[in-house]
DNA sequence: TGCGAAAAATCATCCGATGTTTTCTTCCTT
DNA sequence: AAGGAAGAAAACATCGGATGATTTTTCGCA
């Protein structure tokens, strides 16, 4: 890709992991030694290590050493949080479309395989939403309802993806336009479908739920502008 | 999160972008000046910049300057390629489940809104697959068929996600177990559904197509071990 | 044996200097 | 005056060494 020494070092270490020579939890040689092995200075090596830390590939602990992370895909997906947060109005719509697809998929699976304990968790969460006192509490309970559904579906990477596209920034941009009573009613319909193990009903209710948000966003794109700070903020 | 100066600097620059004070294409102050503004050394600032380069947030050009990237979500998603490639067998199954969900969604949309030109592109790609001479050519034509469908659906972020979970490594691990003739026949059924604008038929054919792969993987997880290099490789 | 202090190991940060690439300026030629 | 080439300037890339901070290990002492 690039021919800088730092990028080369990143590629080399990644290849060592890909090939299995370095495995999760393994410790890297100390900075000086690894830099010598890779043929670059400690400063440049540190840049490479720092970049891989940002991507959750490595973990450096002062006084201890630098280790290969557990390479958990779900955790690495979270590094895209910033990308989602700074996306423009058009991308928000695309994210919402993806969210609708995921939620539809999840609702169907949850209706088919939910346990009694799952159902009780959902009910408790639904009660909390209906009694939420603050805006933040509402948003938290709403988010948790959907995360519980995702967990029932049993694909942690999909859960992580859903949390990504349902992130607080995207959600906050939209939520202020919502009516709590209506959101509660829609959740109740989803819940009813899942309680009855009615896959089609759960999916239909979820589709309606997310589409309500999506349709509003499509109709009011100007409300989605990335929030700007007033001039004069400190660096 | 962390209290290191480098991580602080990353958060500060990200916040400047989030707030709109720095926008795509903007140029950052020169290293020395920005380091002074943020209260750290040039080396530490360089680590922060390098980390954001890895995340496709910044672009540094020697002799010119450092700029905010276009912040295209699709490009930033590609930084997860490594995460997908090093995932273990269980994660491959999870990725395939996500791929099936996406492909199902895409097939339905493509059947509904494809143009005549779209159909011709798909037909051409299908012909190439059926005539592919090498393993690489087969894999390329197969991948392109699915990417064309994704592009018809019209959500570039979803296209990028599909390319991520359908990446060459995951695919190569699975493809060697496939029968070209059968893959061709399955593509043909998807194509027929799309040509007829039959949403249900296209989705059903696609579901069968991906499920064949998924079912095989679930039945033979041991074949999915991350490829290991023999001991003795350099470094 | 148990505990605390000293020592070692390791990453974090800083400084200054030099190399490389790109861009801008200037001046010469036509 | 236009064009271009040589030089100067600006900016990132890399390097080596030095110092600080944190964790781990060692070792002596009670």
C-alpha cells in the first residue's frame, strides 16, 4: 500500500498474526529489539504500535510489555464509532436502512428462539422505558431493548454491528423528534409478537417501528445536520 | 478512556472534527505548531496522527501537509479487513450469517428496482463465472456478481459491509469446498428471479445459495482453522 | 515465612538533528 | 512576455539518545 517504514512494520506484524506466528495474548519483543528486527528506529516502531493499538490489534502496558489483543471482532468494530458519528445526513439514512435490516432479522430470530427468561428481561426493559423520567433514561431503555433482542439472536458480531449503527449520536439526532408514547406502543407490539412466538408479527411490528424513524428522517433530512459547535470553543 | 498524552491528542482532534471545527479536506497545522497547541512533543503528536491515519481519519503527505480525510464511511469500514481475516472458525460462521442476511435483503431490493442495464451487467458477470478458467477467476466473478447486486440496492455502506464479510480470506477458506457447476446454477436461479422482478423468488434463491455455504461450514468447522505458517518462517 | 524496599524491565515522553518529498520562488532563456 | 529549470523553502519521515513513569521481579530483613 504505502512504502513508509511505519506502514511496512504494520503490515509485517499483521502478517505475523495472520500466519499464526503471533497469537492472541502473545507478547511482542521489547521495543528496541523488535525495532532492530524490523530494521527501523524505536520512534518509527512506536508509531506502528500506536496505530495497531488504535485498531485494537495490540495492547501496550507501561512497565510490562506489548501484547497481541484477543482480536475480538466485536471490540474491533467499535473503532468505527467515530466514523458513524461524523457521518453526514445521507449516511445517517444509509445507517438507518442497515439498522432496519438488522432489527428485522433479529426480531424474527428472537420470536423463534426466545426463552422465558429472555421474555422477562424484555418485559422489565419495556416497563422501564414506559416509566422513564428523563430523556437520557428513555434513550437508554430504548437502546437496551434492542440490544437484548440482538443478544437473543445469538450473534455477537451482529449485536456489535447493531450497536454501531444505532449509536448514541445517530440516535440522539433522531430521538428528539419521537413521541415516547408511540415508541412504547411499537415496542409493545414487537414484544407481543415475540411473546407469542409469532415470527411474522414480530418482524412486521419491528419493520413498522424502524420505518417510522426512517420515514421521518427521509422527510426531514435538514434536521440531521451534523451538530456544530459555536465558534470560540477551546481546542 | 486512557490518560496518555497520545490518546488525549487523538480524542481532541476527533472532537474538533465532530464539532465541525475541522472539516474534510482541511489542513492541520504543521507538526511543530499543532504539538505546541496540544501541549505535547512532536514525537507523541506523530503517534496520534499515525493512529488516525490508520483509521483513515487523516492523510499525511510528505512535503505538503496533513489533511482531514473525506471521512467516507465505506473507506473507514475497510480498516476492519484485518479483523475479519484473523477471525476464528466461530466468527466465520457469524460473518456468514450476517452475509446471508445482507444478501437476502439485497436480492429483494435488486429484484424490485433493477434496470435493464443492471440486468445486463449481471448476465455478463454470470457468463464470465460459467467460463472461468482458474480458481482465482471463479472467485473474482463470484464476488463481482454479489457486489453488482449490492450496488443495485443503492446503499454504499451496505455494499462495503458485504465486501467486508465476504472478503477474500473468508471466501477462500470456503470456496475450495464448492462445486462450480452448482454455484453457477444457484446464481442462475437468483438471476432469473431478478430478471422476472420476482422478489420472493430472488430472495429464496439467494437464501438457498448462501445457506448451502453456511450449512457446509457448520458441518465442517474443523476445515476453517485459521491457516498457520509452518514454524521457521523469518522473523 | 512474609513483607517491604530496592532493582530491573518496559513503555511513555521529550529533544535535537538529518533525510526525503513536495511546493514555491526566482531567474534565465527564448 | 512565456516557459522552464535551478534553487530555496516548507513539511513530513526517520533516526539516536536521554529521561520519566509504571509495573514486575528480586532480595534482604524481620
